[in-house]
C-alpha cells in the first residue's frame, strides 16, 4: 500500500484518514521519547483491528511536513516499533518496516520510516483497551461492537482457520520444493492448483495471500508469520521441570511433517534403550516409537493455531514424556471419548498430511503421516501400555491445553537390563 515514494508523498499531502497515520519522532539520547509507547500501541492496534493501514514516522500529522528521522536513530526507532507491536499489544501485531527518503518543503531529502500494518486475523488489545480506526482517529470499541468483532474473527478461526489468508504473505513466500509435492509434476497450471488446494486465497481486499496451512506446510520457518508454530522440546534430568537440570533443549521448526520427524528424533536421542537376554537379546526402549510418532502427528494436526503465545511443548523426564498441545480436543470430542471418536480441527492441514509420505523415521507403521481413520489414540494407548505397563493419560488444562503423559518403560524390566 502506497508502495512508491511518489504515491506515499501524494497520500501524505492529502492528510490522515482511515488508512494513514502520521507521527513525528523525538529522540532523547538513543531512545524514542515521543510518541509515547502506549499511545503508539493504541494507534497500531486500532489499525490492525480495522484494515490494511500505513503508519509513517517522521511526518508532522498537523502540518504534513516531512521532518524526518536522524539517520543514526533509525535502528532505535525500528526497535521501538518492534517492542510496541510485540510487547505492548496482545496478541502481537504483524508489521513490516521500510526506510525511505521523501523531500521536505525545501526539496531536501529526509529519512522517514513507513510501517505497514495489515488487517489482522485477531482482535488486538492495547494499553488503552480495544480500538478501531474511524476516519483519521482511533475510537474505543463499544461493548456491542467489540462482541461482534470477536464473533466475526473467532468464527473465521473456528471455521477452517487453516484456510484463512495470512497477512503480508504471497506465493513468493512459499518454497516451490515444498508445495510441489502437493501439486504434482503434471499440473498444467501449478498456481491454479495451489488455489484449488486452498494454499492460496484472496484476503478481504482482493489480494492473493498464502493460507495458514500453506505457511505451516510449505515454508521452512512458519514461526515468522505464526509465532508459536513450533515445538519446544526439553530433556530434564530427574522427574521434575527444573531448568537447572536441563540436559538437552531444541526449538523445532520447519514444515509440520519435518517438525514431527525432528521431534521424534529428539525423543529417540534422549531416551534410554536397554536390553535383556531372553535368551536372545531383546531391546527395551523407554517409549514406543510408533506411539510417540502418532502423538506428535496428532499434536501438529489438531492443535489450535489461533491460540496466541502457546506452542507445542515436549518434555522428557526420567519416568515420563509430556506433550502439551494448545487448545482443547476438536469439536465435541472429550478427553474420555478420544479413543472412540474421530474429529479434525484443521481439515486442510490433515488433508495435506495424508499426502505427505513418511520418509526417514522407521518403525512408525505408516506410509503417510495421517490416514484419518481415527486409530492414532488407540495406537498410543495400546503400544505405550504394553511397553510400560502404565496406560498413558490425557488431561485437559483450563479448557485451553491438552496434556498427554506417556510413562517410561516399567522399572522392573529396566532393572534387569544390561546397558548398551
């Protein structure tokens, strides 16, 4: 929006409106003293709650004069914007900055910072509350309007959230090697096939964007757009969560199928495999590879990606594995009925996983990552119980996070083990 300097300058000369906000920047030493942090947070949140908008820093909003930003302060100003968008607004606002020169009244080039703020998938709260832009000003949302806005955007999340357009994205953000596996080699028009697969879609302004599922399955760093779309894996010494006893830790990123492979490798690397002679050698792993694979696939396929700030967490202890997945079970499934019922929160993601062949991990018992037959939970329960003698436990925490606990192999068998 207003992508060329000439177009942006013409827009500035017309003054602020629903899509344009102008701010001067005052520095005190190396820090921004004006605009105040909370005031700027309110403005940016209002923009994200309304429509694709542009904030220009270094322009007087009253006179429309290009006053500029000192070149040596540009990094500090950009960091200030980052802190405002990520720390002062909940959930954080996606944005993009561009440094450019515009002529002032005398024709002298001045450096300004253009901040693109796309209309968000979420409703954002800033220090002053909930705002939306009306004309050139922000207005606090009245309760009835706020309720409708929450309803509209929550419905978009609950009804095929994985098909929603991701702001600021385009086809160029997707890796051809990753999307080609879904399109195939014979497609006459690969881009049109991507549209039919709902990996590309138009946002409400008519601009073609990558969908949530496309970002999760066809990029190497989905967390660049969906900040919590990764697995945090930690191995602790002992049986309690304590950073002082952390043995191994890894932030597992990449497309979802790669996250599953890497998380499974993390478990295999950090679990103990013992052996007994009965009379031949029999290996005793702490966990069933097949059960852990199914648990990880279920976590990435069924988690609620609309929940901000909550990632999948994989914790290994001496006596158990814990897997936390954001969101409750999908639809009307309960913890008690999970082994008997089948439901999918993210239909598009699940469909892509059914087309993703399992390459690399052995012993998982599947040709593709998902088969959508509803046998994942029964496999987890049966395989783990047979190995450890203790049935895994599912627990719903605050109706917001699903915890699966898989117990390590039974101690009696391990006492008879010979270390490898």
